[in-house]
C-alpha cells in the first residue's frame, strides 16, 4: 500500500468512491448490474451480485487519489478511525456488514442461517475435526450469524418461512401426490413433517415428485402466485444428471411464496428458511458466510445441522414497507445489531446531510445524479456510484436530478 496516501487518509478520513466486486453466478441476470455500472456485457455473462463491502474474499476497492486499496486492508490500518469507535467496540475491528445488489434471473437454493451460538459451536467443532474451511461438506465458514434484510428494486418472488399449519394441511390434502406425507403432519407437527421430508429415502422422494412433475409438465402452470409454477421451473433448473429429484421441490409448497413490489422487503432472521426465486433487490447482511442449505442445490446438505437451525413456526412473513423519517429518508429497521438499511430520495435541488456522529456507511446511487460534498471536496455521483463514508466525516448530497440512493449503516446503540 502506498504509505503516504494512506497516512493522509488516516489522518483525516474523507468519503471515497468504491469499486464493487461482481459475482458471476450462473443464476444471475445479464443486464441490470452491467447497466447500473455502465459497463458492456457483450458475451451476456450472468451478473448475479455486486458486493459492496470489506469481505476478505471479495473486498471492494477503495479509490484513493491515484491508487486503489482493498477496503478491508484500508480499514485494518485504523479500524477505530474508519469504522468508528462504537462499531469496533461492539462489533470488532472489521466492517460488520456486507451490502449487495442482487439480480436473480433464476432461483437460488433454499437456505437458512444459523444463530450466533450455533455458528460459534459449529465452527469450533468443524475446526477441531480438521475439516478445511473450503471443503464441500463444511457447514460453518465463520463464527457469526448472518441476518439479512433486503428491499426489492423490481417485482420480486421469494420463499420466506414456513406457511401456517392450516395452509400446509390444505396442501397435503389437495395435492394428490403429497398424500403419503399426511401421517407425518398428524397434530400439525411441522418439525416432524419437515424432518420426514428431509430424511425420506430418495426413491420415495422420486415416487412423489415424478408423478407431480409429469402432471405439471402437462398443465404448464403460468401463474407465479402458484407453487406449481415454481416447482416445474425448479425441476428444470435443478435437473440432476441421474434423473433423481431435488427434495427442495417439496419445500416450495411448504414455505410462504411471496411477491414483493418494488420498495417492499423482508428480514431473514436466524432459523427462517428462504429462497430468492426471481427479481432484483438491494440486500444488506452481517459479514458472514454461514449458509445451511435445504434444497434446490447440487451442493452438500447437512440435514442434522439444518434441522437444528430451523425455526419451525408456521406464519405469514412480515413485509417491510419502510418507515419514512422525512420526505427524504426511509429506514427499514430490523433487530440486527450489525446493520441498518435506509433509502434516500431526493428531488432536483434537494439536499441531505449525514448525521455528524455516524459510523462507517456505504451508499449506492441507484438512479439519478447527485453531488457529494465533504469539507473542501466535491464528487459527482452518477447512477451506480458507490460511496464509502468513514466514521464522523462530513457528507452532504445535493441532487442534480431526481435521485434515489440506498444506504448501509451501523445502527446506533440503544
Ligand atoms: Zn440468505
């Protein structure tokens, strides 16, 4: 790292532009993220996620004058000064959140994130057993939980949490192929039903799903409100070379299928099973990689750890509409201590100034054009610009046109 530039920055941290990192997972869309970033995509590669954070695997690049530095390394030089004293004291010397734009053209795996105590215990157990951290059968990549909040930028389809018991009972009665599961749900015991689904011998899974998928292939369901549509689609997306069926297809019927309108979101607490099916969102999560999978994936499924992590309460999910703090700021509060997601909407000529005692923040312009002012510096932020604001630095945005930004911050201590 070029020492003198870093020294200048550390002496008096100022807002910096970031260059995010694109993840080209196969399920990603081909247009939204390249257009947001203003880059060409002539080979139509999938641009699945844009990471804006300091995760050591894919840190954003901090653009200092005449040079770039990995954001995690820059923070490491002076964590208290860059992140804020309160953040370091409560959450450690690394950026506690990871901010993303995600574009799902095709569905992602069904997953659940462990609680903090389960993550710590699981990580230490796997470390002690000598399982390499990148081994396919490894479940815990770090010691932390991974709560997530997201807000849709387009219509967005997802699975979120188990459906209420009476809805599940109705599914088992009305989908004829699921009749063999009815005894496992006697007494509305969701844990027993789901344990049965996840431990059923593969030939019994196939015996239920093959006739269901044959029927759906004939019916060609088109309604995205109906799990049949997504089950048929998933059977094609996750077709296995050996012709076996992915038991995650059953979960599509057991979890709440929801469609978010742009501006609506959900919070994924530890233990809540979820899957993104289609759409573009902005996502903010704790800086962890602990994912336990439950299906719609060729990857390893650790059934005992999954069952231990799951919250078996059947209920409709809470849809976050955001709380308007003013005509400019909307916040999406969650119980997470690591992050808070906010939106800033500015009409031409309007301006917004950051709270002076803020901790480290990241902001992305999703539409419009703003000028960012900080003491004697000025920067033009067009659509797709990502700004990192170190703790306590001054920052004011002036809208050159009607603009919308999403902002990740560390919530104030209660
Ligand atoms: Zn997740």
